[in-house]
C-alpha cells in the first residue's frame, strides 16, 4: 500500500521535475531516464526506497488530508511540518530565486512585493468585535461577504497547486496564553519562514495539536480581484476574528504572515488584560529584564542582541501578571548593511535553516552582498531563536526593570538618552515617533516625521489608549524606569549631521543596565522638557545635549521648533481620554 502511494507521488514528481536540479533525493538524471527501473526497484525493495525519501515527506498516508479536505482543499501532495532540509529541496526545485548560500542559509525571492502592504490590510466588520476594533486607516472594515469571496479565491488557487505545505505552530511561549496557528501555503519558502517564526511543537504536541485557533490561507501568488467590493488593489491581507482566519492574496512577502499573527495577538491578549508589545526584550545575569520599544530601523533587534545578556526575543512580546513572554519562536532581522563587527550574533545565526529574503548574492560562490539594496532596502533574515547563542529558552522573563523607547530622529534634535517621567513615558508611547530619511521611499527628499501609536500602529486592533492604560498600570505596579533613546542623527539633521554610533548607543544601554544612569546628575532639555544626563560612562559628554553638537544654533532652534510642532499636531487625536499630566508632557 505504502509503495503504491509513493510510486504515484514519485511518478508525478518525475513528470514535473526540472532536469536542471533533478529529483535529488532519488538519484537525479539516471532515475529521470528510466521509470521502469524505478518501478522494479520499488516492487523488489520497498524498504530501501523508503529510506531514499526524506523522513518528513508527508505524502498521502503520512499527512492528515482531512484537515484540508474539510476546508475545501483537495491537493494530495501535502507536507506537514516538514523539516528545513526538505523545504530546502522543495524551494530549490520549484521556486525561482532560491539558492543555498555559502553560509548554508537558504535565499528566497518574494516577488514584486518586498515589504508589507499596510494600505491593503482589512478587518471584517462583524457583530462580535465591532465595538472593540479601532476602525479607521489602520483597521479598514471589510464585509463578511467580501471576505468569503477572498477566502474562496485563495482556496481555489491552492487547489490548482500540485504541492502544498502546512505548518502548525504556537504563538506565545507561556503555555497559559499561547494560541495554535495553522499556515497553509503553496511555497516552501513560506513554510520555512513560519517554521522559524512560530514556536515549533514537539512531536507529542503536534500529535495532539487538534483544531487550530486561527488559520492562515496564503494564496499570495494569486491576486485579489480589484472589482470585488472593498478591494483597492490586487493585494489583500484580510483578518476575520469571527471565523478565526487570515487570507492573503497578491503578495508573497513572508512578513505578512508574521504580522498577521501579531495582529491576532494584539486583539486577543488585551481582551484578557495582557499587554501585547511591539518590542524586543533581554535579561541580565541577575534576572533584570529590559523591554525595547521601537519602529523599524530604530535598532530594536540589534540592541536586544547583547552578548552580555540573554535574548528573550527581538520583536513581539506580552506582559502578564507573571512577567513577560515572547510571542514568536524566531527572529526577523534587517540584513541591509549587515557586518559581523556590528552585529555578531545576527551574523553567526545565518546558517543552515536560516532564510535570507531578497538579498543579492554571487551565484557562483553563494556569497551575499549585504550592502546591495538593488532588489530592496528591506532585505531580511529569519532564523530560530535557538540560533542566538545566549538566548533564553523558554523565552519568558520576569517583570521589566527598564523600558527603553527607541527613536531614529533624522532631524537631529532629540538627545541620545533621556530619563522619562511616567507621564512622559505614556506620551512618547502613544506618539511612537521616528523619522524616515531621503531615499527610503519615493518622493522623500528631506527628513519626514513618522508617528505610529504604541510603536506599532499597523498591528494594533484596539484604540491606542487600551494599550497605554495597560502599560501605565504595569509600570506603576512594578516601579519600572523609562528611557527615550535616539539612535538617529546628531550634529545636524540628516544630510548635515551623522548617525549616532552604535558603539555610543550600546554604551548608553550598558549604563542603563548597570544602574549608572539612574544615579547620574541631570539637566533639562527645555523645549521637550526632557531630563538628560550630564555624563555617561564611555560616551563623549559633548554629544549628550543635542544643541551643543550643532554648528548653527539658530538652525537648531528652528528645527527643534518644527519637530515640537509635529509632535503636538500628531497628539491632538489622542488628547481626548488622556490625563492632564500626559497632555502636559508634550514639547513646548
């Protein structure tokens, strides 16, 4: 019985295999040229043939196809929680742009979309969550009927594929608060990505996985129908809390799945009184935990990877009454400009099982040019948490001692470090400020302020006040220190000044962890009413007060006034419901 199933699968694979790469698990070109010999070999020695298939080629009898049939998916070649080696094989044979790199990592190409499509995100408007969701430009409502059309379109596409990949994993390291996620996709690249990013179940957990809490249908290689009500492009990422499903169309960028899961957690956890956070976290030798809030490009992943501290996670966490836990099973770091000198932990994690996305590499040597952004500046690497040598597994920790809010201020106005009052912490958390610089997006020719509530507005479901209230409550209860760190420009705005050195920023973070900054003498940075230390170990005191680094003091005053005005204009939409002391924390 088993040999007949394998033979049918093998015959199909041989019929569609590309001779360039061949069916490597079965012996390449000689097998391709003589199918009768294969049949004879299977007939005479089924045990021998079984060993020539990777152990996790879950085909026919090995994969529980009912889990797909019940959804209307009838593809028979299905791999369920395949190991990385199998997914490498599949990607190399069937997916353009895939290659094994010199480090052993897999290169993958996401196609036309090399980043998220936030304008194409939709949330189904239905009675059970209608009064919970913060409707607007972040959470654009979608009708249940249109969601059904998109879901049917994704399933129809998946049914046209000869091979599918299913990955079952968990979101949340604390067993009391974790959720079961099932991903169904047509690309091995996507399966490997989610194998890295979700928490991988043990064999026993997989056997007893049962029905998932949420299912992601990734039909991203097939576009949405622009004529469908509510669609504005060929891309759609739609979430239905009632049916507990996510449907992806028109984008193959893997990050959409990761952030889809995070969006789910950003709804479910606050509903249980748990703060979900777009933040990284690490833990010192004494068990002291630090949380790093920050938007893309602020250094959240880089600064949490510290050789002197245990990494809990680099991007998504939750804060319960017991402490914090990582939501993910892996890391997703920016790769542009990566060097071993600057980020040794991330560099060394790029090995077999890691996934490099949209990087440029030498096809002969497999060497990656990390400075080449010709495909995209948003090159990424995904790898399991365990690839970081000083990671904490299970990825849980106690209550934070320090909360660090990161901003990349391209105006060159904010100090490299400031100590925040509780009211200021809430103000800057709700503001979520960073800046884009010229060259990062079409049409940007000068520094542009970006405000993203709670340092993660595209993924927030409730009103920002919900998350701010939970943060304020937990910070007060556990007496947490709050800091604002500028990893952006000093000595002038972008184009005149220069980026803060990573060495200085790390020295500041070290001084926070050692307690030196908490004991330092402070002076006031008046326009923003921030308290700035007069000295910091291993940092030149000249850079601590920003105006002192500018050659033109009048230009500094004008630029500082401009940034202060941007802060105040942005915060107007949040003033209702905020306390007077939070509103008073605004710059003057």
